[in-house]
C-alpha cells in the first residue's frame, strides 16, 4: 500500500472544482494506493514533463509522481483539461 500525499496548493485547487467532480477525483485518487495495479484507471506515463504520471478523471487531470522508494504518491496538480496542461 502507498500513502497519498496532498499539498495545500492541491487542496485549494480542489475547492474550485465543482462538487460532483471533486467526489470522482477523490474516489480515483484513493484507488492509487494500489498503484501500479490500478488497471481500471486511465493513467498515462508522461514523457518530457515535470511530473511522472497523469490520471484522467472526466474533464480533469490529476498530475502525480510515484516515489517508489518511500511508497508515496504525491499529488502535484489538479487541472481542468485544456490546451495548456501538457
């Protein structure tokens, strides 16, 4: 099992997202505890990007890093999908 780590910045970003998307995002992020065995989630490895992975939840993207040596998944950003995310 991994620990999910949210920073204050991501918590503030989540408050700006509509409630129904917040619930879906939290539900999907909770499933990341079993990463990389999360076959039902839409996760993509990012190349030439600041963060290692992205999780797609509807119109939103959760960008995160997987720190295998300490078994922590650090949530870095939650953003609405547009042309400026990647």
